[in-house]
C-alpha cells in the first residue's frame, strides 16, 4: 500500500507517542497488512487515568471491541470511540505487552526490543513514568479463544486496513509496532513491519 | 458449612489483607457456596510487582487457571501456585473489580461498597498506595464467554469449596468478598455473604 505523505510512520519494532486532542481522530493504518500495533492512551492532564482493557471488557461485556464502541478508562469513563474499522475487526484485549521477560521465556539471550520498553521510551518526553505497564489494546492481533485456550495466530488484517479512533478527552496515545519475531503475532513470516498513523 | 475456629472471616461485602510468606499456603473457603472473592497479591518488598491477570493469561495461554498452574506477576515471575481447588474451577480473569463507577452505571445513587475501595482500605496498614487498581483474579466468579460475549452468571461453586494457593514469594494478599447485590455475581439472590480463609 502506498503511504500517504501526510502519514507518520512507526518503524517496525519501534514505538511512537502522539497527542490526540479531544475531538480529534487518529487513524492507524496497517501498511503491509500483518503488523500488530500495541495501543495505549493516557489522559494528558491526569495520566493515572488510562485506557483499561478490563474496564472495557466489563462495561462492553465482550472481548472484541468494534465500530461504534466507546473505549473506557480505568475510571470507567469513555475516552475513545471506534469510528471506523476496515479490518475484519479482530483485535486482542487479553494479552500483556511483550517485554524483556517474554523474550527470555522464549529463549532469547540478551536484550530484545519489546512493546513495554517502547511504551516507556515513548512516554519519556511527556513526563509520564509508569510503575507498571497497563495491558494494551492489541490492534490487529489475532488471538483465538477456543474452549478457554488462547493461541496467537497470524493477523486477519490486510494491507491498508485502518482503524479510526476519536478521542473523547485530551490523550497521549502510544503505538508500538510490535517487535515480535519468534511467534506469528505479526504474520507467518514473523517479521515486524512499519505502520502508519495520522492525527486530524 | 461449619467454619473451622482457626479460620478467619471476611464479612460479606468487606475486604481483608494478610501476609502470606514464601512457602505458606492460603485457603480461601466459600463458606456459603456462592460468594465471589476478588483476589490480589502484591510482593511484600516491592509492591509495584503484583499478580497480573494479563501476564497469567499470556504465559499460561488460557482464560481459566487451574490446579497445578503457577500464577504470574506483572514481571512474569511465578509468585503463586494453585495447589488445590475443590470447586468446579470456574474463576474469572477478565473483569475489573467493581468500583464506585460500576455501581453508578448500574443506577446506584450515593456510595456503594465496592471491591476497589475494599482493596485500597485493606492495603492502608501495609503502606501500599495504588495509583490504579490491578485487575483481580475473581475466584469463584462465573463469567461465560460465548462468541466473545461476556455474561455474569451465578457461581458454580458449592458451600465449603476451597482454593488453596502456595506463595512463591513473600506476599501481601487481599481478599474482597464482593459487595455486588444487583447482578448475580454472588448468586441468584444477589446477597453478599462471608467467606473464610486460613494461612498456614
């Protein structure tokens, strides 16, 4: 897919943070089709309030959030709305962000880029330090839930698929183009790739 | 069920905190059978490390944790082990703790006791203050997951059912006998009841 010159790029395996003001929308574009984007949102004025997967599941009473759904903070306040989703709508709300320990358990020796560190690094310039990494919304991540068993499968999204979210408060949004290259989170070829985003 | 005199009681709708040292076990007994217990565990020395539902799901690759499973912290460290479970093994890992906002959304005016405040109050004497309430392990809570839809149903547990957990680190454990009296979290009669626990 051709990237629009107005789009910003998150390089594969890296993270970015951006302010999305109340009423603005952010488009997250799966440029190559199979890249998972770990997504977080923190209230700009009070970052101890943030997008919370357990609260979204509790209020919405479902695992998969779709077009028209509001997304909730850890204070059960609507802080985002899913305005558009051109993908098959499969996004994970269950798994933790990958972190150094995840790769260690997968047998990696030494450092491996990971979404948790991407988050911390991206938040640095905003003066937000985290004691603990909130569970991300894993956009485009395809985790099957069959009989209570979870399995990470290649994404069902296609090149150019886009999720558009409207901010319902002033937010600091973080996107991490997940660096996973061992299990098929980012496709059968296990290769992290760029994604694009635009705020307007 | 007769309560053993050595057992401690969490009154229905209230919370308790207790230290469980590395190697000790804690029994959580559903005295009357249908009471949900919101469960948290914080590392005593470094309470920023705590039992984490998304990390448990990610490492164990399942929604329901059963006998023999270790339970993981937000640093993917094993901090508990399920030694015994005489209940049907249905415990929720998906929902947030009930909080003031939960009851407000359910139409309650004014204050309603809730698991999030029970947690904060119970942790006070241990000098642990929380910016955000981690998702609890909701012991005995029966949340059906069908086609990605979540529904709270009366517990499947019976009077006297017991979950025994072994601590793999020195922990501050918090139990909240969930105060929910509007939806059937705690049984079809929506009545919070006492539970018992013992550390040995």
